[in-house]
C-alpha cells in the first residue's frame, strides 16, 4: 500500500529502539522507501547496520557526515519525505520538536519537513505523565503532529503504567491511514454492516450463518483509509474492528435494523455486507422448553428486512449498496433484488466458486447496477472493497 512513498523513520535513545527494526521491516514489506535517522543515544541501543540491512539505505546519524552526495542531506530528505515517523520517541526528543530545537540530524530534518508527522512516545510512566511532557505533547498536537499513545503495562524499568512502545502493527495502521491513499472520501459518511446475526431459539441455541465479516470489515477499512467517516455495524466475529472507524456491535437482525435505521438519515453511502439470518424462532414458552419435548417444533418468522427498509426510505443523493450470495443464476437473482429493494448497486457472488464465499480472504464478485454488470477476477477482499468504493463514487458523479 505504500509503494512510491518515502518515509523518514526517526529512532531515538530508549530501550524500545530495538523494536524499530521490526517497524522498518513492516514498512519495507508495504514497499515504502524508508530512510532511518538515529540519534546519538539510539546508537547505544541498536546498531545502524541493522537498519541499513533492512532498508537498503544508509542510516543517518551525523549531521556533518561527508559520506553522502553533494546535496545538503537533511534538507533534501525533508523535501522528499511523504511522512516523518519518530518511533520510539523519548521525552527529550518531544521537548526538542515542540520548541524547534535543531541540534542533530534528526531534529534538523524534522524542522525542515512540511509533510505529515507521526510520533510514538515510549518512556517511563512518570516521565510520560509529567506535566512538562504532557504540555510538549499538546504543543506537538497544536502544530499538527499525530501522537500514537503509548501502551500500558510492565515497563523495562519494572514500573507498571503508560509508556510502553505501541505495537508495531498498530503504528503501521497509523502510517497507512495517514498516507496510503488520497483522501477522496474525506467528505463522505459511510455506514457498513458486516458479519452474521444470531437469532436465539432458547437460552442455549441460536440460528445463524457462516459469515466471517471479512468482506464488510475490508470495506470499512479501505473507506477509512480513503478518509471517509466510517460507521461499522457488526455482528459477532473473530475480527478486530478497523482503526479510525466507529464500531457498533449487534447480535440479532432486529439489533441490526435498529442500529442502521437510527443512523441511516445522516449517511451518504450505506453498504450492507452483513449476512442476516432471514428467519428467527417465534416465541416459545419457558414451560414448553423445560419439558424438553422430543416433538417440540419451532415456528419461524421472518426477521426485519433492513435493506428493503433502507431502499423504501432512501433520501435524495444517498447511495445504497447490497450484497447477494447465490448458488445459481447469480446476475438474474441479484438484479431482481436490486430492483425490488431500490438499490443503486448490488454485489453478487456465487458461494460455489473457488476463492469466494464465507471465511476466505479472497472473493469473486459481479458488481451490478441498473444498466451495467461487471465481473471482477479473483482478488483479495481489500481489492474488491477498493473497486466497490470506486464504482460508488462514479455513480455519484
């Protein structure tokens, strides 16, 4: 996702400096060009050769190093950078950044940089919670820095509290959110539903389906990376909600209906990717359940049709997209739902096709509108999500 992006990774003198090596590796795996600048104290914790091996770039430590091209290195790197990331950041470096002190390679480069800046503080709890450090953090926020809050737990010094280096995967998500894609959805509110619903039969059993939620979560993630204000309404899954989204957990189809309809009026785009259990057991008396009659039959009734309601109450300018999982006659059945439910687009996929269906990381879909149908090749669900969002933007245009 970071191909063509240049990242300046600042590493400062804390025990967490060794974790920055994994962070550099993660950035490289996203195909970023990574330039590491280490402070003098950071070199005491990890050798620059480590970063040079990982990034295939010279690790900079000395402002006056003459072993570089004729350009003024810190200025050229500042111009080239798409993002400055300082991780880990000590209290000392935060103070320098906050007050414009430029006395080494890292601080001079940062002071000359106009690109977005992220900082991940890591230090002793008392140092981090000290009012001076908190004032410096607020100053950085006022200057446009984004601060990735440290984790809480057992620190290297033996104290317990805030100050742990954030998980490297978490830092990567912040980087992706900042620069991975243009923010072409920045003015859009998008609601995405995902995952299965559960309809209780009794205090123990319930009716559900196989939905993993992966498709809906991928849509929410990619919409967020493109700058949208995303609300994710999700049934119970094994997935972590994407960062930078508003997460609304639900369980039943009625919960889904209530959560979506309560928020539908303010949304520009609604994408219903949840797989709803279409039927729920009618109420059965506790007395009959206690008898455990072998001939006890469960009467079913339909669950609320959230998508139909949204189509019937769609406001002008609002876009509505649904999903149709079929085993045959995909386009015909999906198009019938498109018309019946007053949708702008429906995404159909045949669960019998290899690589599609529940629980996979890939999908094979057909995107259908009133006058067009386009079948996509096998691709990751995140790639499908990007195509879906592109099609919806084009519909609005």
